[in-house]
């Protein structure tokens, strides 16, 4: 399929300028290299043939009508904060940047929703909601991600334990199909059984089925009280094994994160972000939200008692905005700290049943030792999503490529053995495309391919991501 794509000609560039604006179409050296890759350059760096900054859904539609007619691939990009190589022009063609298409409608208080164009930033949507006493719960680590990007990847984040993931908050999606038609998936309603649920199919499709141009999101009342607990443990396994017991308590935590001291050391050394405790070798970071102070006290006391009964060295409280921010800013800096520590990184974000996290981590550490790869883990203990970070140490390019590939195969196999899945929140993109079929099996993979072919029979939208397009 890729060999049959047409190159964008000078006449094509002029057409793009005509249907949008000359000042928002970039070619050649005018395209900044940041647009060649996402947050994981290890998955490739590819220069688009043209970059177009769009302002309206009509412009997106006009671009897709042209691309459909001329058989030119198109990749859509938001904030570029993805970690799977999902928003790169690996097949050439046109890149559409959504960042200037960022209008946010006033909060609909009656329906407790907010509507925003795809380029609006997650942090700005949260700000608009909080201004009227509401909040948007999904909280992926990168707050400057575009809302369209988080929807199209079904972003998870740290508050998924209590509140769920992005899919749970999307009421409707306005989108542009590969042939340029503008469509609406569902509407601002609480439930809907009108035909197949295509909205939920679009969520998490990584830009391979349609272009998300606007979304309507469900909001919740802003919690009245919140508190963060920092819980040190002598070792990681004891730390992880206490999580199922915490989740069996009467009060559900908002977030349950785990992190190794080894990772905290990297963040402190390279980024000058010290963690407010150094007494443990592994930590749980828990957040509780509550409607009353009494409820919050009861929840935190139950959690503290359970942690101490199951091997915790201490339980420390962060209950002011400044203290809470100091803790979570360190957690958010993990990726930056890892990049500063090692010349090359590889990552998988498997998700396993929560009771199997400790078994997975034991296996991951042993797999890393066998391939001479330094493995550290961090992630969402409350929902079983484990970010397994592989750091290069004293290996040639050939050794690193060989060892990471085989290490990943074994990590994914272990996840499957434990009843887990290939990716919890980062998606497949280009980085994991070669592992998907083996993981899900041929029958399910053919269904994936069939869905893609029905939506995009020319394979123009984000080709080479998620699945390999069927030849026939």
C-alpha cells in the first residue's frame, strides 16, 4: 500500500495553501524537527512533506478530500506527547497540527459537560471546569497533551483507580472521515443504544479511523477535600503486595502509584527535584478525595493502618496544596529523569490483574538481567498498569536492538500468561505494532484489520500504526 501513495507535489502544496492559509502551511526546512517525532524518538524520526496548522473542521475536511482524491497519507498531531510513535509521518505525506484549533465552549452546567476543539490542552480544560466547581477526572502524566490526543488514545493516568479512563467521560465526538465527510458520533446524552457504539470504537483508535475535531466531555463535582499519603517500604515486592489489601478497604483511593527509590534518585540527581522522603527503597503514593473532612480522615486512617500492618516503614501525609504538588511533580517527572539517566530507552506499559503486579515485576527484573538491560518499574499500582522502563548500559547498537526486542517479547508473553494486556494506556502506535498479532491472535487481529479497512479503505489515515493493513 505504501508504495502506491503519491508524493505531495508543489501544486499540491499550493492547493493546501489555497484551502487553508499560506502562513499556516510549512514545507522543507520550515518544518521544525519537533514535528518529526513524538516523545519517543527511538521509534523513528520522519519529516512530513507538509505541515498544516488547521483552524476549523472545514479546513480538515478540505484537506482530507484532497488527500483522498490524490491518495496521499495524512497524520494528525496534537501536543506530540505520545510515547508509542503514533503521530509521526512514517509513510510521508501531510501532517495536520490541531494545536491552533483549540476553542473551549463555556461549561454546560445543566448537563455538567464541557465541549472543546481537539487542539485544546488538557490543563486548560481542567482550568475551565475548576472555575465553576467541577473537574475533568482523567489525569495522564502530561498535562500539556491535547484533549483530542487523549481521546484518540484513550489516555488513562493516575486517577483511573477511582474515576476510570478517558472513555468513561466522552459524551460525543465530532470527526472527519478519511474521505473528508464531517460526522458526529453520539451526542450530549447520558446513554445511547442507537446502533453500534462507534464512538467508543473511535476512542483509542490512535487516529487510524477518523480525525477527531471536537469532543464533549462529562464533568464531576470538584472534591471538597484531598490528601496525599507517601508510604515507604524496604523493598518493592512488599510495597506492591500491600496494594490489593488497600483496595479492599471501605474507601477507594483516587490514585495508587508505586515508584522505586532508584527512579527517585535519577529525578533528584538530574532534575533537582528531591522527593520529600528517603527512608525506603520503594514507595506507594496514594491520593484520597472526599466530600467531608471526616470522610477523608477515616479513609486515610484506614489506609495508614493497613499499610503499616503489611510492611510499610511509615506513612507520611501531604495535606496542603504545596506539599501535594511537591510529591506529584516528582512522579510526573519520571520520563524526563529516565531520559537524563540513559542515552537510549525502551518502554512497555503492560497491564496485568492487580493481584499479579508483584509476579510480573519479579519476572521483569529477571528478564532484564538475562539481557543485560537495566529495568526499573513505575506505574499505576491501583489498576495494574506497569511502566517497565529499559535503560541502555554498555551495549553496542546491535546488542541493544537485539536485546530490547527479545526482552519485549518475553515481557509481553509474561503479561499474557498472567492474564494481562499488551498496553494499558500508551497504545500501539508504531512502537508495538509488530507485537500485536502474536498477542491477540490471528482471528482478533483480522477483525482489527477489517475495522480499519471499512473506515479507511485506502489506508490514508496514520498508516503503519496499530495494525498492518491487509494486502487484500
